């Protein structure tokens, strides 16, 4: 019986040979399907790169090499074995590559690559509208603003329509502000994202006044600073329409800003010079504010349209400030005058274009403007009074760059140049969003 069990008949050998041939045929078919899948995936990646504005040079260079690689047939062994022979190296399923290798190894990866924007396009969208496909993004940013404004004050009269008699005072205000902002962006759903921004502000301001003591050549100078928590804001983004055909992706933005910073009202001023009639000629605040002191609500629309090879974006919005009572509105340290403050409403708009150099890097140029209406105050028992000079038109031209440093981290740099006197001379912003 043992001898019969150990014998291999001719029928067994034929059956084994048939199974080996069938196995080899399946291996060859599998290898061909893998090769065809990679070729199809590279074509999809090339088309996706065109849509995103990325030149498909790498895909076009590597596609012929991938297609020309032969698939070596696996050797057929006539020796029986208890386990099937191993698959050939070029026919085995390759592990899924990382997202930055430029191709997918499975149909699922190819579909994801087709449905997902390129990294450079996604980074531009994150800065101009919002990203809804990232679950949680933490952003650290720091910005520097430089503000320098000169004003000539004439205190006198013209004699014979040509000769000025009196004092000429030249006032100069130079302000440097550093703003560190921590932000959290949470993609709740494919159409909704929530945002929280927590700023910390440090400000230094230098005041210069000519004509000190009544002498035109004398210049007085004083410096004050301040730092602390700024006004915290929370906002939400709701995708109204996705990008389809000629229509851009449109997002509704709503937000609220809380007066968590140090308000500018009621800060005591330090008197540096008085006239003989006790009129204050030169005074500066003892510290700089870090907030505006009022609740604000914001509503706006933003849109992004990807074209070849550019990415167009724009926004428009409205900011409403709510009036609030304060214990002291007067800058005079010797008096206390409570009252109510109402900042003017503001409208903002902007537009720009970004060019994706490659899968990771893009360069953008944009214009933005903010129009503030005149503010007004009301002391207790008095009527509303508009503040002359409180209206503003702050227009800025900006140059920005985004670069994907890692699969999760992006570097964002923006240089803004002020175009109007109410805008900062320039501002420099650096942000690093990190997607978890």
C-alpha cells in the first residue's frame, strides 16, 4: 500500500504539466495587464498635469520606456513541488508607490489621481478659498508690516497770498508690526470647512514732530510699543458650486471676529509738550493697541478657476462692525469721557492669477483693496460725531509663492506693496500649513 501511494502515474505527470502551463499563461496575462495599467495611468497623469498647468515632460519621457520593457516568461519546471514556483519579479504586483513618484500601480490609485487636483493647484486653492478634502490643517504664520506716514501742519496765515506767517510742523509716524497667527482648518465634509485664527501682535510706533517748542528746526521724537493677544476670529466656508465647464468653484465665506485684543480707546496718553495756554501740542499713547475693540461680522464670496496654464481667483466681501460702549474715549489723561464707538463698514475685493511651475511650486500675483467708511463716536449726552480722517482706501499689490516641502507641509510666502497712503508701505508674510 505504501509503495502504491508513493508511485506517480503518467496521468499525474500529464495533469501536473497542464496545470503548470495554465499557471504560466495566467502569469503572462497578469504581467501584461500590469503593464497596460501603468501605461493608462501615465496617460491619465499627463492629462491631469495639463489641466493643472504642469508640463507633462516627465510622463512623456518615461511612457515609451515603460511600454518597451519586455515581460520575461517564467521558466516552466518539470520537477514536481509541493508549492507553486514564485512569480517573476517583473510580473509581480508592485507595492503602491508614494504620491510623489508620478504614477499609480493600481486602478484605485489611478482613479484617485484623476479625481484629485495637483498639489500646486490645491495649495493655491487653500490660500484663496478653502480645501474641503483635508481633514485637519494646522497653520503657523508670521507677518511683518511697515507703515510710514508724513504730514505737514501749517499753523498761521498767508500774507499777500505768497508769504506764510506762523509755525510749520512736520509730523511723521513710523510703525512696525509683527503678527504671529495660529490657525486651524477643519474639513467637516466635502462642502463645509471651519476655521479658527488666533493672532499674537507686537507693535512698535515712533512719533516725530517738527516745530517743537515753536522752533521750526526743532524735532521731538517719542517711541511706544505694545504686544499681546489680538482679535480672535472664527469662520466657515461653504462650497456653493464646484468647478465645472466655464464656471469656477465658488465658496461662501462667513465669519465673526471677537474683541479679544487691547482696544485703542481709553489708553492714557503721555503729554510731551504744552502751550502756554495749556493746549497739548505733542502727546503719544503710553502703549499700542492689539485690537479694534468691537465685534465684527464678515460675509463674502471667493472663486477659483483652473485654466491652462493659469489658476484664476478672486473674492469680494463685506465687513460689519457693531457699536460698543467704552468707559473712556478721550485721549487726555486728565479727563474721563465715556461714550459709544461705531466703526465704519468695510468692503473688500481682490483678484489674481497663479501659475503652476510644476507639481509642487506655483507663483501668484494679485491685487486687493479694502474700503472703510468713516467711523463715528458719541459721548454721553451728546450727538453722534463723525471722525474726520477715519475713512480709508487700502490697496495692495501682492506677489506670492507656494511650494510643497513634504506630502503634508507647504511653504507660503507673500510680499505685499502698498498702493495707497492708507495701506502699509509693504508687508511680508510667511506661512506653513501642515495637513494631518
